[in-house]
């Protein structure tokens, strides 16, 4: 059963009326790390509200290579899925659990109704669009203007912020996939960062010293 207490990440965003409505219609779901929550080409009948954990939002090219667009945290929703729901189109993104996560799935009919009838919900949706748009612009700028060594270091610093830990449990291959490059390139750049004493490498873990 969903209670107002279980909606703690959203208390500062929503009024009591919309919290009660969310509790009455939302479908609670849990996913393990690497589980696909939303896939490309999928029909969207719900939008996710993230209770805890992190979710990667990815795009895929014709060759199956993935590009990380942004990461959702507790209290977030996915603006890309909102857009597809509003347009009644299939998903253009893949949302993957970056760790074990809990989400509330909101039916799109309720999402649309609340947008027109509740100010706190409308503000949340509009702010989500703005934040995700800014993050995608940052991703584009990073791809276009930032050298790969700086991209890797930025990626690691962003992960420290997301996990609230200086020690990251991540493989070179996972970083390569997120940054759309090869594992060999990532391994070389990580060794360079270690020589510069910015990080410390271990087995399937990286400790970020300079963040």
C-alpha cells in the first residue's frame, strides 16, 4: 500500500491533494541493477516517479551503440517519457536501473488530468522538462567541445555526486559504454588520471581523489 510517508522524496514538490491522488493510482515497481525500465520502441502507458536509486536514460544508434543522456535521481521523472506520452508516440529512449531502484508508475491519463488541474504537479512537469533539457545541452557541449580525458574525469565526478561516495563500483567497460567509446581508450585514460593522482584504481572500483 502506498502512503504519504512512502512519497517522502516528493513532499517538497507536491501539495497534499496530489500526494493523495498519487497514492491512490500509482503502481509501485522495483527493479534490479541493469534492469530495463523503459525500452526504445515501447508503448508508454505510465510515467515513472523515482522513489530511490538512480536510472540511466540512454539513446541508441543504428549499430546498437548507446549514449548516456542523463541520470535520474530520487524525486525525478523522465522528461523524454513525458514527451512521448503527451504525443502518444513510442519511447525514443531506454531507461536502465543504475542500481536497485523503486519507482511509482503513474497512468498517463492521470498525468494529463493533473497537469490541467493541479498547480504543483504542473510546475513539477515543466521543471522536469527544463532540467532534462539543460542536462542534454550539457551532454551535447561535452561531446562537441570537451576532450575525452576531461569527459572521463567529469563522468567520475558526476558519479561521486550521484552515489555520495568517492569509491565507485564501476568497470572500465561500463564507463566506455556510457561515454560511447572503447574500453581500451577508457583504460588508458584512467591510468593517466591515476598517474596525475586524480584517481586510484582497484578491481572493479575507482576511488576519485580530485573532485
